[in-house]
């Protein structure tokens, strides 16, 4: 997939992987880059650093805001031809904690999975009229082996993986290419919720610039499923011994929790 001269929308472009995509895609010669996020001050900060970027405050968990984003962006950037569904949240959730409300318990599904599906559904007609277009969905290595501390996140990412496989199949004879990037554990603010659990060398983190450069290399080579760093091993483990690896991680977490007490 050619990236130079493309017009690219990145959801969640104010931090971590999304912001790194913004930086590296600018260097690849993208014509226009549009980023979204919920937090206005964070959007302003990115705008100061990258004056050419177009920023929109938009929550992928909100249907009305997706509709407004679609109308605004397709009017201002009719050549929009790539969307990167990157916006995501990840929480440390104890399923026995009954104080968590019914609204809150599915937050990762609403943002990471429903947000991705709704963005694709809304923007697909526009992408289909472009000469060449792409959808890039950011899943996770945890789509293949669930992480014991993040059950709803893992379920959402497994959902993104399954959805993306079928999306690719159904768009096979169209001009829209479908990519999945499944990052391994990567150094970004998303990891802050887990900073009190030191799993040492059993959980090495990938540098965000390296992760995104592998993702971009894969997209340029038309690699449909991009599995940087440990994600390839996670997919393999998920196929041959999913319970074994999940239990191993659970034991490591319990040990780390005891050590930090
Ligand atoms: N870091 C990792 O280890 C890792 C591993 C595998 C997969 N991933 C995936 O990579 C993607 C990016 O994560 P990251 O590590 O870069 O996290 P991050 O640094 O926390 O960035 C997340 C971005 O998403 C935005 N966002 C969150 N909820 C949103 C919503 N409802 N609507 C619009 N924007 C929203 C955030 O901005 P606001 O808060 O202002 O909205 C921020 O710009 C996520 O899908 C994540 O699941 C990350």
C-alpha cells in the first residue's frame, strides 16, 4: 500500500502508538493527517508540535461524534483514503469487584471493538470511491492469548481480530485493503495502569518507534497481518497451548503482586 500522498485519519492520535504513527507517516510523505482524541488540551498540544495536522475532538465510543467526524472530515478532505482505528483503552479489572457498574464494565468493548466496527461502517462508502484505500485496525498480541488482568480488553481485541479477518474477506474484490497490526506490550502511557506490577524480564516491552516502523514496513509491503516483536510468539502460543500461557502469566502476576507488597 502506497502511503506517500495519502490522506490518513488516525483515531487516538494524541499519545503513544497513534502519535508515533502521526510522526512516521508525516515522514513517509502523507498529504494530510487527521487525528482524533477525547481530550482537547492533548489535541492542542499535538497541534502545536505538528501545525499541519488536522485535529478533531471525537470519541469513538459515541455514535453521534462518529457521524460528526465523518461529515467534517470527508467534506474538508475528500481524498481521505486510509483510516487507522487505533483509539483504545486498557484497564486492570477484577471480575469479582461488584462495585463496577454495568455501564463501566464494557468500556473496552465500546471503545476498542464497537468503536472500530462503527468507524469502518461509517467510512467504508467513502473509502470505496477512492482509487486506492486501506483500513488499518490495531488489535493486540492479547487477541491471541488473554491477559489475566484485563479480561474485557482481551475479549475486545480478540473481537477486533475476528472482525478484521472477515472484513478482509468481504472486501477482497474491492479497492479497500484491510490490515491488522497486533502490537506486543509497547512502551506507551496505556501501560501506566500496570506500573505497580513489576513482571521483570518475563514481560519485555517494545519501543513505540520500533513497533510503528515495523507496522509501516508491513503496510508498505501489503502484509495483511502484522505481528511485531513478541506478538508472533503469542499467536503461536495461542494456537498450541492457550491455557498454558495464560496460566503462566497469571502465576507471574501473582508473584509480582506478592513481591510489591
Ligand atoms: N501499548 C501497548 O502495550 C499496546 C499493546 C497492544 C495494543 N495496543 C493498542 O494500541 C492502541 C493505542 O494504544 P497506546 O498504547 O498508544 O495507548 P495510549 O498512549 O493510551 O493512547 C491511546 C489514544 O487513544 C485515545 N483514545 C482513548 N479512548 C478514546 C476514545 N473513546 N475515542 C477517541 N480516542 C480515544 C487517547 O486519547 P484521549 O484519552 O484524549 O481520548 C490516546 O490518544 C490501542 O488500541 C491499544 O489497545 C497497545
